[in-house]
C-alpha cells in the first residue's frame, strides 16, 4: 500500500513538472502584456520576433541557439520587454527611458559598439583599410587607413548593435599613400583625430563632432621632387551630421563641417552626403552584398569635390556592428590626399575595409 501511494505521488509530481514545462514552452510573445519584467532565462523561451536582429539570426541553421546567445550577451535580468507588434522593426518607443525590446537606458563606460558608424564610402573616415587603385596618368597607388573609433561613455541602451542613447566617442586615423611604381615610396600621409558626440533613437542618428586634420608630404617623394611646393594643409572643424535608416539595410546621411582654423589653402566649409546598402546578416561565412556612394564638397575647390562608389561583399558582426568588407572602388574628383587637393583625378581599384 505504501509502495502504491509512493508511486502515485511520484507520478503526480512528474505530471505536474511536465505540465509546468509545457506551459513554459508555450510562452508566446502575444501572451505577454504591454510591458513586463522577465528574467534572462525567460528571454531564451521567447520565440523569434520580427526585430531585424532576430530575423538575421533566424536566417542561420541554428536560429534558437544564435538567438539565445545574442540575448544572453545583450540583455540582463530585470529588463522590460514590450510587445513588438506595437513598435515594429525595432523602432523607438514613445518613452525615452526604455526601448520596446527590453533595454533600459543606463550609464556605460567603454560601451560595446558605437551609435554613429563611419560612412562606408567616406574617403577620410576612421577605420582599417587597404585599397589598391590605378590612378589615371599616375599608375598604381596603395592607400591605407590605419585607425578606428571607439565609444568612451554612453547613456543609453546596452546593446552593441544599433544602440539608442547619447555617446561620446574618440576617433583617429592616418592615411598614408604609397606609389607602387617607384620602390613603394611614401607619397603623402594625412592625419585625422576627433571627438564626436552622438545620439541615436531607432532609425534616427545625429552627431556633433570636432576633428583636426593635417596633411604631410612623404620624405621619399620630396627627395625625388625637391622643387615640389609643400603646403601646410591643416584645419580644425566642427561638424553637424545626421543619418536615417530608411529600411533595416539602407541608410542615408548628410553633414556640414565648418573649420574655425584653416591653413595651407583650405577654406572653412565642407559638405558630405551619401547612401549605403548594408543588409543585416547572421555572423556566418556566407556574408551579404553591400553598396555605398559618398559625395564630399569642399569650399577650397569652389564646392567641387569627390565622388566615391563602392560595391562588394561584407561580413557583419551583429553583436557590435563591426563589419569586414571587400570589393571595388571608383573615385572621381578632387584629390583627397590634401597635399594635392587642387588636382582632379580618377581612380579604379579593389580594397579591404574593416569598419568600427
């Protein structure tokens, strides 16, 4: 009799556990109230939503594992989770203190990712890059970009991919150019360093930034061309820029820069605008295509300037927004190597870019 009662109790316990597990497994996003607080474990049980990042992760063969990993890395216990059908595509919530997908606004030192990414086809943006291009009338050149951009302090969401909030960044880069036809001589090198203050909310982004840029002639070039008239091209610039995601994959942007200090022939005003196609893809080997176009207009060349077009293949890291790209580049207009800023040039080439 005791054995029968024990077996019955054990069966009842097992049945209760099975029912509880089934109830948890059936947790659906539609069943959630408008806003509720759930633990980290609950995030792994919430089904894949229509959020862009979730759709990208779901495109892989291991959607649940990838989604769970992403949520563990980008969420924390006690976050507020809202119903996505009211705020589709990850766009901003009506309240600024918490977005619709569980990320409260908090202070972060050295946050993951950045709010305002460098323009993909921008010729003087901080990144790591190597471009081999043929310049009409001057042969093959090897252009480098050695630099990057990092976030110092953010008040906003703790996401690494397209976070919301306010952020202070620091950026810097060197832009050396080698002449491949002449013993890899250093022809010129420009330097840029700056401090952007950025803001992002859903598809909208803005920045107010300061940067310093200076241009220097290469030693080997000057030795072989002693009569070259070197200039002290230098400018300190205040920039106001904005960007907007028309879709998950398409960003348009524009900015105006005004230099309060100029030397070497440069003038105060410059304008830059463009568009980018960069799909959100899961972090796999297959990657996805990209395309970008950028126009840069400068007062010192009577508001002429340069046009850059890029097409190729990219691998995007959705955890922090960094991307590795390779593809083709076309450049036409005034030289962006500022020792030769008055020269009109045309270039075709291939490159590899790593964007922060």
